[in-house]
């Protein structure tokens, strides 16, 4: 079937599909590198997981007590802190942020750099060089095709947007998969990590709640930086309350599979919940039916958790739902097959690479729908990885998909095994991958007719270091 679409007269050096955690940073970095840039974003703001899925705070990624993600991430934090939408707790953790403030900061950074964004726009398919039907799947792995344009859909109908270089930051490798790039998805059984639908409770008396938590074995130091949790069988002091709530039909048994809440800078009296976890049979965020059902399942669970907090947590009696994330929190779907596939052995051995563009020491953190403990979540063992000052590196080749010459894929869809992806997927790593992809895409467009494999990675590393990065 031939799609009827309008081809815009304009072209860009770089088009970024998806303005989320990696995509926003990629667009900013590419624009600052001198490229004309367009970010195509399905929602009405940049930031993705950090804004529209309300995943806050940033998870720490440190080695020897020092942050491993610098460069644009440092600037982002400075800007958030300056407007009261970021904060540093008494232990020096500077990763607390307000998702609504992040929307403003990312957009300002992109526009100041000269980049453009097209909101409320969905990618339909890429147009490949050599004809609409030709994709990388028609060739062996040594042959690469090129994307000529992206067909998108918005209120203007179907449109074709052309560029020299493309970045797939959809999180689900949507562009790459449609371009014929091989990919993996899920674990050995095809199951993905659990999804969540995050929400907030406002109207919380934080000092009263803090006093209660302290009395019940969850140490707190400041009502502005609350953090409390409960997981069945993990010796949380709140487990007896959850058991009582299940017996009283306030909660379902699965509501205690994962429960966690944090304070939010700039929003006093409001807590952000890293839950509810979506039911186990709904785990594929690339399946539109499962994704839709996850939204409704999550909202029903939010009603139960709100009732629990009001009834069982002092300080929450008058609390009300402040925000329900408009986007389901998805941890893993498709992962491209790139020029290199990062493995859990690379992580455990703290492997270093000549084309490194990111350092990581975040735990292998699998939110399994099968239940049971998370693999390697505790920093305890004999492998090199468990040293306090350890880290492994992520090579540029993980962002380079097999079969397509002018495409990069940063973020949670980068080339990795299921286990390794659970470590590199966190937001700050996606920032750094996005920054590297943005600079490389700009250089490929300007100097190499879009060919990302022609970029001098040693020069890319030098540029990232010049900008404050650790590579």
C-alpha cells in the first residue's frame, strides 16, 4: 500500500525521533554542534520518562562517590536547581528534581541552541534509500541502507521530513525496527521488565509522615527529602501495614510487589510514587493493546494505593491525587543489534572500550514480572564491578545499528543484552548516550553525508571531555 503524504520543502541536518530522556539531550547537543535540528515528539513536552512518565528522582550513578554522568547532565541539574526545581540532599545527592520544571528547562536549552521541536507528532515509517520497499533486512550485515526521510502524522496529516542523519530516541527502537534493523526484545522467554504508572499524592503533612516513618524503622532526616518503600519479603518495616490492608481488601496482594515514594523539589507536601507496578501479563510496552491496558490497570491500582495511604500513613489522611503520569513507565522493549552488544559480563568485569562514550556503575536492576530478587541489585560480591570505585564503559558501537548507515540509537534501546540493559537504561546514562549521539550525528551530517560510521570517535571523545564529560 502506498501512503499519500506531503513532502516538506525544508530539510534538516539531523532529525531526532522522540524528544525523551536521550532524544532531548541529543537534539540539544546536535544543535550546539552547529547542525540544523528537528525533534519529533509525540507528547506536548520534552523529557519523556523524566517528565511525562514522572520518573523522579534521577537514580544515582556514581563511582568512588563521584557522578559518572557529566557534561549536559551537569548543566541540566544546575538549571533545575537555579529555578527551585532541583535539590541536593544532606548526603550530597543532587538528583532530586521536579518533572514539571524539567519540561521548561529542556525546551529552553533546545531553543537557545537553535533547535526546533514538532510536538504532537508520531513517526509512521522511514523512507529508505533505493525505494520505499528497500530496507536493511534485504541485505547482509556488511551492506547498509540509508534513511531518506521520516513519514510522520500530526494534525497536518501525513508528511515526509528529510534529513542527512537520524537519531532514533523513541525508546522502543521504532524507527530502527521499521528500517529493518535486527533487534531483540525481552528475556530468554520474551518477557519484559515490569511497567509502572507513576503518580503523586498532594496535601501530605510531610513532618507528621516523617515522624511516623522514623518510628517504624525507616530513617528520615528531612521532610523535604522523604524516601520510603515496601516490597514483599524484603524486611520493610511497612510490610505489616500492607498485610493488614490486603486482609482488609484495601489492597490487592500484587500492590505490595513494589511500593516506593519520594519527595519532589518545588512541590512541598507532595510525594511521587514509583508504583503501581502493572500486572504481570501486561509487560510489553511496544504492544499498543498492552500499553493501553496498562494505563487503565495502573489507574485502578492508584485508587487502591491512595486509599491505603489515607488510612494507614499518618500525615496522608487528607492527601489527594496530584498527578497521574500521562505516559506509562516502560523499562525495556526492543533493543537493537548494534555493532557491539553490551553484556552482563562486560559490566561485572568493568570492561573498558577504545570507543567509550559513557561510564556506568548503576546496578543490574531487573524489575522482573516473574517475581523474586533483582539480579545484582545489591552492591555485594567478588567481581570487579562491586568495588566502590568501579565502573564499566559503554562503547559508541552500541549506538550504531547494523544495516543502516545514517542512524544512531541512544537510550534504553541501545545494543545490549536483557540483563545489561537493566543497568544502562537509567536516565543519566540516557543523557550521556544522547549527548554523544547528538554530536556524532551533527558531525556525520556536516562532514560525512550522514554516515555515522565515518565519525572520528577519538575526536568525539575529546569533544565530550571538553564539554565536561567523563569518557
